């Protein structure tokens, strides 16, 4: 997997900021550049790589709750249902 790190945020007035990007390079040398200026806006950062096989992924929303006042609006059971429905729609589409 390749992850990108935002180097500089595009101006807030740009409605679709990523439509002006073009890709240069491959793999770890990939960069997203502004089409008009040639300025590098996004580049690969190995700092954000993770092993290809991760045994277990566990999340804890405590920091988001504490620092952002975030609260979940979707129950786990409902989330599972949403994910299953999306998988079923994708399968139906792919079988056509």
C-alpha cells in the first residue's frame, strides 16, 4: 500500500482542489503536483507505512471523544448491516 502525506493544503477557495493534481513517479517516488505551477503538494511518506499483514487492528475512540467531543451516531449492529448491504449491492453489480 502507498500512503500520501499532505505537504501543503490547497487554498480553501478551491472548490475541487484535487482536480488540478497530476501524478509523477511510481511507488515510493510518487508525487502529486499542481498542474499549473508544478509545485509538489503530496508525496509518499514511508513514515506512514505499515506491515502488509497486521494480526489485529483495534481502535479506541477515547481521544476523539476527549479532544473533539465526538460521539458515535451508528450502533455497531447497524454498521454491520450497512456494510453487508454495501457488499450485497457490489456483488449484484459485479454479477451483471
